[in-house]
């Protein structure tokens, strides 16, 4: 194929399937390669139902872990976590104006690594007044140092009736790609359901993990029915879940689904639910981010194995 034809064909592919559908190594030279230079597999992906865009099963949270103030060493460490995340094929980073200096830490890291074109930027609006939403969003965008966000979510449903029209208008004007809402720790699930039923949102974010499984009854089935992507937050209950599990040996049968430890066990349980698009564990450690991204590799548990995993953890 001539070079011009190849370019036209790549462009058609890009337009048809979206940026993320291309192999990570096409977009990010380091993706799919360990730091040693040895080739590794790219993470498994799931489509965003409203567009078909593929997203890696594991993303990166930023609450607490990236709110490190202006300490130079701590900010450098966050950049290294982000670098390892992208090298492992990661894309979605989640933040909020609620997370202190996290947004500026992310913006600095993206600029230093040169990952602005690769990141799937998921931020939030979190302010009680609808009129002040656009100003907050603009300030967040400035801190992330990006031309636009991929996803904006109404954080914890705060003033959602006022913010959603702003977000839908931004999307219609091409200044935003996706609109979502968030909650955590099982709060206001009835209201979440009613918004999922009545509003054309693309994403819902909520807590879902081995012990917090309320969403299984109604919200996850509803997300599938309505074609809404699901982001699972607090996959490790802010770390407490893992600290509890690590007092016990990993069951030998965890090897059947390729888990190298409890973190992958916990993440594979979440991302193997058919309604879940991705989980967003937060970490301040390069070793942990690599481990977490490893949960998007290899065999995923089937329904019977998921049952076994949940029963085992409940029984500990
Ligand atoms: N309403 C909302 O919108 C909402 C609410 C809650 C959370 N969120 C989002 O969800 C993200 C995740 O939730 P979260 O931050 O509450 O907690 P989390 O991801 O459940 O847990 C984070 C903790 O787990 C530890 N950890 C991570 N990977 C590990 C590994 N492989 N091995 C051992 N420990 C590990 C981290 O410690 P190390 O630093 O030592 O790795 C950190 O202390 C947030 O950062 C935020 O982006 C959104």
C-alpha cells in the first residue's frame, strides 16, 4: 500500500473506532513494554457503550495519593507512578477539584512525560452553584494543562440538576467527550438509578469491590440495559481491604486466573463483572501501579470463579 493510502486508511480507522482502538504501541512508544525493554502484553479493554471506544480495564485514581502539596520529591514520585501507568498501557486518570493539589500534580506529570495525547482525562465538577460550574471546570482544565477533558462527572451528585445541562452543552459543542455522575460507599443509589433512567449520561462512577457489592442488585444491570459505562472507585476500600486480606495467604486457585497477589485478586473480581468498564485504584507506588495494571492481563474470572472469590473473602 502506498504511503498516502496507508495514511488515509489509518485516518479512516481513527475516525471509525476512535483513538483508543489503535494498538497502544502506535500511540505511546513505551506502552506494552516493561522498563527493561522486554515486550509485555497490552491491557485488556472494554468498550464505552455510548461510542464503542475501548478503555483499559484498569485506570488510576488520585484522591489522597496525588494530593502531595508542593514537595518536590513527592511530586516527582507521582510523575513516576504516571509514567509506569502509561508504560503499562494505562489511559484513564480520575481526579476532582475536591482532591487538593492532585489536579496540578497530574497536569505537571502529563506535561513532563508528554502524555497529554494519551491520557483519558476524567475530572469532576464539585460546587454547590450551577452558575459557578463553568468557572471551576475551566480552572480544572488549566491545572490539567489539557485542551479539553474526555469525561466530566458531577461529583457526589452535588447540584447535579444544575451541572448536567452545562456538561451536555459542552459535549454538544465538542468541548467534552463524555458526561457522567459519581457517588461512593453506597450513598444515594436510588437517586443514581433515577438519573441513569432519565438522563443521557455516558458514565456512572460508584464504589464496587469484593466487600461493597450493593451495586450488583440494580445499578450494574441497569447500566448494561441503558448502555452506560461504569467506573468502579474505592477498589481496595482506600487500602483497608488489602491490609485485611494480606493477613491471609492467597488461595492456590488464584493462580488459575493469573493473580500474583491480593491486589490483582481484588481488581480481577471487579473488572470481570460484565457491566464494569474499568476500576480506578489509587497508588503512590510504582511497584503497586505495575501490579494493578497486571490485573488487566491474562485470564479473567468467569461467573463461577467470581462467586468463589467473593465467598472466599467473605469467609475470611
Ligand atoms: N465520589 C467519588 O467520585 C469518589 C469517591 C472515592 C474515590 N474516588 C476515586 O476512586 C479512586 C480510588 O479510590 P481510593 O483512592 O479511595 O482508594 P483505593 O484505590 O481503594 O485504595 C488506595 C490505597 O490502596 C493502596 N494500594 C494501591 N495499590 C496497591 C497494591 N497493589 N498493593 C497494596 N496497596 C495498594 C494505596 O497505597 P499505596 O499508595 O501505598 O499504593 C492506597 O492507600 C480515588 O483516588 C478517586 O479517584 C471517587
